[in-house]
C-alpha cells in the first residue's frame, strides 16, 4: 500500500467510527444476503460481534502505517477464523460486504481512489490472515522466517 492509500483508508474509516454500530449492522445484513451460508458461523449476539468487528477494524486501520507491529495479530486472526469454520472462499463475500458498507456509509466520500485504497488494504490484510489460516503450524515466527 502506498502512503496515500493508507491515508485514504484511515481518513475514511474515521468518518465511519461515529456510526460504527449502524455500519456493522449493515455489514452483517449485506454479508448474510450475499453469502447466506455464512450466517450459521455467527452463533452469538450479532450486535456484540459488530462491536468486535468495529474494534478490530479500528485497531488495524489506525495501525496501517506500522503494519509490522500488527502483522502477527492479523496472522493469528486468520488462524482463529479457520477454527470458526471460515474458508478461503469466504474472504471474497466479506470484502464485497465491507466495500458495500463503506460506500453506503461514506456516500460521495467513497471515491474511486478511496475504494481502490480499501481494496488494497483488504487484499493485504486478508492475504496475511489467509497465510495464518493455511500455515500448518501455529508459529508466526517460523512462518515469517520462511517469507524472507
């Protein structure tokens, strides 16, 4: 990601934070509409799940300038999602639902550049999550050493 893309993602996310509860509700509604097979993965209170989603997105988005400090947590998040039953093909409808939600929440501020920046961010972060999910050992350091 370029520094400009990071800035676009961060500044647009800060516009979503005040409406995070509504945004996460819209996200899950959209996700379950386009990928109904994912709904059974969410057995708990969806409002609580939305709070968790907003918290992790805020943490990751605000940390994009220092991704090296977040990479292990994102990698481990991918491992946890596998335990929840998430598959590699599930990442695409999540991306679609996220982009749709951002478009709804940002309106005219969801420019082509902003969308492209979010696609770059999601692609980067989901690739780290998927690497964590796919790695045969629960050892980030070993995985990281193999990436060099």
